């Protein structure tokens, strides 16, 4: 899959990163916040905002790839689906790294009992709520795609079983027919 020029930057990075050292193209590692030392409330809020911004970009990319995934499933494009899934896996890995950093930052906040301005807290909570909605959209699309894939698998399985039954019936008919033909032409055959 070629990441289009209007694709979010994380999709372009995940899907067009050149292989390094003979390996596969990898998404650059999540930006590590400076989690050591003592944070001022402002520095903590800035680090949290930065991680939430990165997570928002990852989720936007996952939403776009979810749409492409659904298109590939609908059209039966297996190669395209595999490419989309590879890109999505890179983004999920990056998302989990950012989630780990967010957890560490939250623990630091709890440990240090930072006094964060209420306006900043409200802004961060609203952003987290919106990120939860974005993640929920991705997960719901994944559930729909999973259901569609199961339906397609069942339909293919049913068709294969029908084909197999037809092949077996034809083989049985051919064996009965050849036995009957050989009896008709065998001068030593008894009726």
C-alpha cells in the first residue's frame, strides 16, 4: 500500500518507512517524555499534552486505516488487507508505547501530588474523553470487520463443502457408470 500524500503523517511513516539494516520498515519509536526527576505542574501538563497529541495522531491514522481495512474486506482484496494490517500493527505498537508513557506520567502525578490548574485539568480530561471516543470508533469498526470476515469465511466454507459434495457425487457416479459399462462389454460377464 502506498500512503497517499493526504494521509496523516503517522500512516505515511508506518507504511513508507524504508527498511533499515536489512529489516522491515518500522515506525519511529514513540517520543519518550523525560519522566525522570521532579516535574513542575506546567512541565507535567506539557508532557501530558504532548503524549495526548501523539496519541491523537495515532488514533486518527488507525481510524483511516480502519476504513481502508473495511474496503479491503468488502472487496475481497487479500493483499491490500495484509498491507493495511501490517501498517495498523505498527501503529498499535506505537499506541501501546505512548499509553505506557501516559501511565508513567499519571503515576508521577499521583506520587508527587502536583497541583494542576483546573482549566488545564479540564482541557486534558476533555482531550482524553475525545481520544476514548476515537479509540471506541476504531474498536467498533474492528468488531464489524471481524463479523464480516467470519461471514465471508462461513460462506466460502459452505461453497467448498458444496463443491466437495459435488465432486464426490460425480466420482461415485463415474465409478458406477464405468462398472456398468464394463459389464455390458465384457463377454464373460453374467447377468
